[in-house]
C-alpha cells in the first residue's frame, strides 16, 4: 500500500512539473482554477487570510496587529509552539504564536481555528517583490454554515478586542519632525509629570482635567455640530511657570502620544499638511514658543525694519545668523498654519489636541489665538501658596510646617516662578533637613522681594526723569514760539 501511494504521489509530482514547464501560463491558471473549485466542492470549510502588510507601499495592517494582540491575550495559552518577543524596560515577557502554529477559539458555541503562517520567497535575492512575499499572515478557518456569524459578528469582535488590548498595552511615543524627508522620528515617551505633581492651584487643575475628560467623551457631539474632533489649548506665561510640564501632564492623563512640531524645520505649507496627515488619533500636537518659531504675526513690516534686517545680517553672532537662515528657508505662512489647525485638513483624523505655548501673548496674531482655534487659554502664572504646597509634598514630603505662615506671607508680597521655588526646595545634600530647605526658600523670596522693590524704585525714578525731560522739551518749544 505504501509503495502504491508513493508511486501515485511521484506520478502526480511529475505531472505537475510537466504542466509547470510545458503548459502555457493561461492554461495553467485555468487548470488551477478548476482544481480549486473541485476541491472546494468537497471541502465545507471557509478560509480568510489577514496579511501583515497591505497596500501599494506595504503599510502594516491594523487588522493584523489587532488579531495578533487578541490571539496573544486569549489563545496563546493553548498553543504548543510560542515565540518570545524582545523585552525592554523590565517588562514581562511577551509570548505569541510561532509560525505555522494553530490554535482553536470558540465564539457563541462555534469552533474556529486560527493559524499563523509565513510566505517564504522562492529566492534569497532581496527586492521589493520579495519583501511583499516574505510576510506573515493569519488564517481564519470555519465551517461554511457559520459564515454569517463569523463575517458579521466574530471578526468585528476580534478587531474590537484587539484594538482595546493595543490601547491598553501600547507604549506611548514622543515624535519630532525630521527636516530631511518630512517624516516623524519616534522616541519612547517617559516624562513622569502628572496633574498630581503639577504646581498649580487645585481648582484650576480640576477645571483643566474636567475639560480634557469632556473632550474625549464628545465624539458624537462634535459630529453633530459639524466640527472636527479636536481642541486647542494656548499656554502662556513667563518662563519657568511649567508650560512644558503641563503638556506632559496632559499626555499622561489622557495616555496620548505627543508630536513636537518644529516649524523652522518645515519647508513649506505642503510639508506641514503632510506631517499633520501622518499624525495618529489620540495625539497632542505641540508647537512650543509659537512667537519665536516663525514670523507668524501676520503684520507688515514697518518702515526701517528692512534696514534693521540688513544690520542683523552683518552681525557676527553665528546663532543669530543661523536663526535668520532657518526662518528664511522655511516658507510656512500664517494662512498655511491656520488651514492646518482649523481648516479642511484639520478633519484628517480625530481626537487630537493642539497646544501652543508662548512667553509673549501680545506678539501673536489675534487670528491665530481666537476662540475656535485655541479654545481654552491657560495662563501659567507665578507660584502661589497653594502651588507651593504641592511642591513641598513632591520635594520634601511634608504637608504642614511652622514656616509655612512666613512663606505664605512672602508669596503675597513677591513673585517667583515654580521652577525657582522647586530649585530652592531641592535638598543640596543627603543630610539636609526640611527646615534648612524651607529657610533657603524664605531667603530667596526675601531677596526677590528686595529686588522687586528696587526695580520699582528705579522704574519710578526713570518715569519721573522722563516726565521732567518731556516738560523741558515742551517748554523749549513754547519758548521758541514766543
């Protein structure tokens, strides 16, 4: 019997080789098509393949990733051959199905079979076509009498579960734009800032957190009113008041990715639109120091500014020259930026937050920061006593102290940024106690108070001198007239 089967198999292989060699391609395709029809007539099972890469440019399929996460979470425990993925940052080992492994799944009493397969290219020569062939895919097998249940319900269930697992386990990224080829360069986002550690009044923090939460829950509302699902935040205030820390806290609160857009590295409006399209949903797009990135004021140059630009070009400072050269090389305009953040292109994607930061609110064009583009203006002001108590818990792990009354009084008499307060609260040595750190802060507040008073006296003196000079000039004019 074995000899007969071996002879039959050998004859079949010889026939197949002769067909491949001597039959025309059209005839081979016709024979293959009828052969598959003959096999499927006796085979009651249906197969659906989900390739890893799809499209003209071989983009990774979201369905493949969702299925992979679903099987890793629900079916890996039943597989006998597993594949261990790389482990980073002391995370637990991730096990997934090995190639050519099968696992069974059950949905509403129906048995389904999943298999992990890999297409091996016929040659080892590396080319674009070989990359397309050398890809993995998942194959779903089920009985044809359950076709409606599988195609209309089970596959949606798998994709929904897989995307939820992806969102739960994903590692958030921090992106910056590459000036060479107009793409995003990713890095793992590890900033530890949260709203609990942010130096801000608790009521203001609660208001911002509620605003962010409402935004994430209003997808249908935005569609109802006919607006793109996005929201703009403008953070303004003096340097050191925590604008960058606020962005990190927002990203950690919402578990969003962060796209740090450097406008001076964008050549024109077309590249700016392309970068926006490449951003994902659940993302915060950040443009820091918007008043310094490009000339986006929208105002015309006054007379004499061209001569000033020529004088700046003669300046020997290489940093100024580089900044001028970067601004001239970028052709991003105010209208191009407005169209990206609030025009037709802003609807390419959803659940996005756009954040602008600036130290000089008065320098920005009103069209850039109006309501509807920058929906919420958040002033990052100087440190108050409530903000100081947050920093005291963070740096010194205390909630009350006898020196708090003195510190509260000094905060009402002078201004100091949260960055300066944090620097004074940070212990300089391991054996430095809490009281020493608080006294360092008191000394810094008293010095800042004296400096503020001195600056106020100098300002009053200067204003008095300017008034005298103005009176003298007017008197000279009157004397000439007489």
